[in-house]
């Protein structure tokens, strides 16, 4: 019986210590968690941007090969006023 009480007191003291630590440091812990999440999102966006850059370079090489280098700017322009049958995206 005494042994159980001693164990429970030890567990309670350990639990209270952890609770006190988290209570005192919760802002820092939240900041670290948020910062880690933001850094992860930034890295994912960088990877997407690198992937888009690779795809764009591939598209540009395809256009140069199929239509000639002089057509790259014309085909990839944002000009939406093109007539039917004219190149453009």
C-alpha cells in the first residue's frame, strides 16, 4: 500500500513538473511549431517553383525545336487578342 502511494506521488510530481514546464514555455513551443510549419510550406513552394521552372524550360525547348526560336516569345506571350489559327497559349 505504501509502495503504491510512493509511486503515485512520484508520478504526480513528474506530471506536475512537465505541466509547469509546458505552462512556462508554451509560447515558445507554439512559436517553434508555427515556424516549423511555415518553413515546411516555404520549402514545398520552392520545390513547386523549381518544378514549374523545369517544365517551362522543357516547353520552351519544345517550341524552339518545333517552331523555331523566334516563335518562343510570341507563343508564350500573355496576349489574349490573337486571331484564330495564330499560335499562342
